């Protein structure tokens, strides 16, 4: 990596962030939780000695606040995000506000977590759509698994990193916080009711189109 260039990764939670942090070597004991106020919005993120990772919703002003940062966004099929989020809740890792309380709803109180997430997550996901209009590196979780050599090329070039090293790190499937996120898992986990609820929700239709999963 060049002396002043470092990765700045944002993503919707459960998009494969843990894997991407591993690829970027953003795993350091000296990392700290940080907060940044931009206008009226406060963004939380994790600051590492060699980069930044967080779930920062779109605000154009953020792009000029980190000197030397190479901004990138990781996106994933929203339906698989819902499934991974549901597993996260079922496994008891739900104390964090990100995962348990959305738009005032405590998802843990709902027996059908997938249906609850279909109803509550569109507003959050929509707040990341603006990043896709910006001139930043856009990564797809599915492509990271299927064709890492192609997907990580722009990352290696921007950060002056060895592409083969990044690709090798993309094969990582371990760690206590990592759950193997299977592409298309929603097809098995969504019931007919879930599929109908998702497809008939106009908010998801807009997100799927903007994220190019339609």
C-alpha cells in the first residue's frame, strides 16, 4: 500500500463485511471504535492502523473527510442479507442495536424473523443506495466468491497491493465471527409467503433495481 492510501469500506451489515475486512488485512488488535458527525448524522466505524471499516450510510460530505482514503462499498443480494441477519439473531448475537432494533421494532420479539426483516430493512438498505452513484470502488459479495481475481483487481490497483495476495485471502472461511454466507441461500430459506412479501414490497423493488439484482 502506498504511504498515504488506505481502504475505507462501507456496507450494509451482513453483506460479507468480515470477509472483506480479512481480504484488506483490517484485523488488528489496536483497532478502535470511532464516531464521526456529519451534519446531523453520527456515523460509527472501526478505525484500524491501516484502514477504516463501518456501516456508514450515504452522505456525499463523507467523501472529503478522510484524507488518503480509497472509498469502497460492498453489496450483496438483499435477500441473502436478510437470511444472514436472521441467523445472526437466532444465534443470540442480537444485543447490538444494528441487529435487534430497527426503526423502533425489536426483531427478537417476532417469531418469524425473516418476515420481520423483510418489513423493516428496506429503509436501512435504501440509505446506502447513494454510494452506488459515486465514483468509488463497488464490490459484490457474489463476485468475490465466484471471480475474486476480477473483482479485486481495482482494489489492488488503487491500494498498490499485490492482487494474488488479495485473492488468496479471499478464500478465507474461518474466524469466530464468520458464518459461511452461501450465494442464493434465500431460495431455500424463503417460504412462499416470504417471497410474496418481498416481491410485492415496492421498496424492495426499487433497491433491487438500484443494486442491480432485479
